[in-house]
C-alpha cells in the first residue's frame, strides 16, 4: 500500500505509538501530547493504511520563523523518503518565505543537512526542569 501524506491529525494513542517506534524521545503524558496536537500551527502526517508512520509538527508566527518541533518516522519506514515528503508537505501549507529552525535529536542530527538545513553555531537551548 502506498504511503498517504495528509493534514489528518492523529489521536494521542496513534502519536504515542509513533513516538515509541520512531526513536524520537518525548515526554509522553497523554495530556501533554493532546496539547501538542491541539496547539500545533501546522502538522503533516504519513499513513500506511490506518497506521500513523510519520509526522512533522511546527509552530510559527506566520511572518518570520517556523519552528519544526517534531519530525518522526517509524523506524520500519526509514530510508523511504517519508521525512522528505513530510517536510515538502509542510512547505506547502506555510508561508513560503519563513526561516525554518529546529533542534535535532541526537539520532537525527546528521539527517537534516541531507534535506536542506544548515547547521548554525549561534543556537541556544533552555530545557524545562523535570522531576
């Protein structure tokens, strides 16, 4: 079956399953995931039938910056171009002249240069405190 790339928003259960199979480590409390889904400015998903196999989620001010907050593809679907398709789908639903930024997970840090991103030496991060 061909992978379908859409703007369909997954359920929290579907997102939890994708996170577990993608290697993307996220805090996975259901309430947190529900807020992530509800408050994204843009989201593109990839489906193999009824199974969520990929997702890109972004936040933007619609004027200057787009922050790619998540790009996840189930490991069984890696190296099939799904990440590229998700990013291309995202580009179709946001303003064309935004500056895209992201923080890569350690597992994906080398991937982003292959899809058009450039490393930037002036990035900073302040992580939330967790118990």
